């Protein structure tokens, strides 16, 4: 039987790295994204087993339609809720649109997607991986709304596992620290260039590779990934 995975935020960064890894592991991947510029130059093997799903996951009607299209063709065994967006700075500097976008992308969409796929995942005794953040477990004075959405996702992961573990479904909560992606494009900081001060997307993908390779009966429920150094780069090129 063909192994089928769904990955959100699959057009770049962590989601693209996960998709590449899964294809090497024999999965057919349905990757959700707004655009797919970074996949255009990839090899034919990737393109054969990677189905681009152009979708704004904050558009609930469109999202449900895309999910149901997949369900008509396949019963999935792996769901990776990876898509995320962040806006940073003092909370008073945000606006309602930015707050809504974070809540809908980082928390609402994963819960909706999981809700619809859950009965299929019960049939395959599948795995759900939620890509949260280290911000979920600490105070975030420069991104309290973003941290709150990730804390919600982590809480959802823990409660969902307790709810569905008897069905054979595994639920994994992964909390990466600063990773070299475009997540910080809206921030006044980015990852420091020193390889000791950031993660790379392939490292997150490799953790998932290990997790899905574990024997039935073993569940790694939480993983936190951190670089050796705690350091960021301000957009004015000074480090802190």
C-alpha cells in the first residue's frame, strides 16, 4: 500500500525539507503552500512524488475542499502541521489582521486539518506531527501573541494524544528554536549566521525521520531542538 503524507507549509524551509525526506522514505507527499517557487528547480523524482496543493490555509472553505479532494483519493498515514507565521515586537505595535493571521495559521488551521483527517489516521494507526516552537513554554516579551499560538498548539498536541492514543495514533509535538528559514522576514531580527547559533530545516526533518521509524508502541511525544548558542542578529547587523 502506498504511504501518503500531508505536509503544510511545504513550499520552503522546514516543510520543504520534511517533504524531501519523506519522499526518500517512500512517501507520496501532498504539500500545502501559497506558492511553490523553491520547488521549480528540484529533480524529477521529487516532482513525481510531490503533489503541490496551492491553498491559503486560513481560507477555511478552500482548505476543507482541498482536504476532501485528497481523502477521496487516499487514506493518509502521516500528517505534518508545519505551516506557521510570526509577527514580532511589542504587542501594542501589532494590528488585528496580524494577530488573526497568526491565530488562524498557527493554531486554527492545524486543529481543523487534524479534525478532518483524524478518522482516516485511525484506520492507518498514523502519526500526527505538530511543529510548535520553543516559545510555547516560555515568556515572549517580543512576540507574546506568536508564543501564545504555539503554546496553544503544544497544548492541543498533548491533549489530543491522550484522547486518541488508544486508537493507535501517535501525536508528536516538536519545538524548534531559531531555525534558518523565512519565518523572521517580518521581524526586526533574524538568525545569527554562526552555525552554532541556529538550526537548519534538514535537522528538523531528520528528527521526524527518526520518529516515524520507531517501532509500533513507542511514541516520542515531545522534542525540543536548540542550537548550542543563544544568539540572534538584529536587522541592523548587530548581534545580541
